[in-house]
C-alpha cells in the first residue's frame, strides 16, 4: 500500500503532520559513523513554497493560489512543479514526496492515480517516473550491490530491507532473475528507519569484505558480524523516501517506472518485455 500523502495527512490533525515529518527525518540516536558521508538535504522554508515564477501553462493567479494552499497544509513543503492535466480545471502538483491534484483555484485536493481510460495509461505514475529518473542520476554503481548476468537485457533498481520476507523471497531467486537477463541493483531501505536493527544489519552487509555474500547470508538470517564503515545506507534510505518507497521490495526500471512489489522471475521478465514493447511517449 502507498503511504498516505503528507498533504492528506495534514488534514487529519497537527499530530499526523508531525508523524509524517518524523518518518522522513534521520533520528539522532545513532552516531554519524553509521551514516553516509553525503549531507542530508536541508529543509525548505514556507517562503520557498509560495514564491517563484508561474508554472508553464498555469495562470499566475492559479499558481499563487495553489502554492498558498499547499503552504497552509504543509508549511515546510516545497512545490517542485505545477502542471496542467487533461482534466479541465485540475492541475498536477508535485512536492518532494507527493504527486497530488488540485483544482486551479486551490480549494480542493485529490490524491490517487489519474488514469487515461482510452489508453489505460497511469498518468500519475508517468509523472513520478520522470521525477525518479532525475533522482537516479545521483546514484552511482559504487552505491549499489549488484547481481547481474554477463550481458543483461534489463536492469532494475530494488530498494531492499534485510529483514523483509518478500525481499528474502526475491533474493532467493536471484540466479533465476539473472538467467532471465535481468540485472538487479540493490539499494537499502530499512523499513524501521535509520538507527534500527535492520539499518545496522544493512551497514554490516555494506562493510563486509564480500557484500554480495554478506547480503545473501543476511537474507538467509545467518549471523552477521557487526561492522561499521563509511556507507551509503542513510543516503539510500533518504533517496527511497524521495522515490516514494513505502514498502519493500520496491522495484524500478531504468526509466523510473515502478513495476513492483515482489514479482517472480517470469512475471518480472514479462512486465519488462511489455514495457519495452510500448512506444516511447
């Protein structure tokens, strides 16, 4: 299930907003030794939400009304874009973690996927994929644990949790994914958060002499020597939040499209073949 939008949570109570903010913030219980050397992104003030030039295709009055509405719901949210949709009077609004829809006057907000009935195309997922492609450019091979065949036909990025049952099921079939021509690039997303037991296990895996073997052992629940070193686990986790990860495994194609959830090797191959056959929009 997708985590409820921060914009939607803000309508329930101020406590809900605080909870949502805490979920995206690194806890202070662990030392910096366990964190990535890359600094976390600075929080954005409410002022940045309500300023800026009007968005392309959106009247300046609507742009201002929407930014003001978002600021009233989540004062620290930064509006990344406001775009027209095929639905008259409705625009798409993207923030750091959300894609939602608002009426042009800023009075009404909708969450969920916008589906084009004629083509059955998920327009919301298409927009999210564009944002993820930009984020993917910040990920280098040195940040991943890779399981790949010699000449992969497809590559997927998988946010994984060492203790997740479906993640373990996926990894138990890693040889079959590779035989199907699928390379798997792993990033860590400890669902219980930074500083948790799952987080510490991810750090130990990364700091092991053989990361592939350590990850396999950890997913088999074998005892793992506790290790510590400079690692990307915090950076992976924060990146996952920006991707909108709310459960693991979270599987993305090279163009940023989310295809799962757990998929068997045959299901994943079939889905990737289907996507590859679609015309590029």
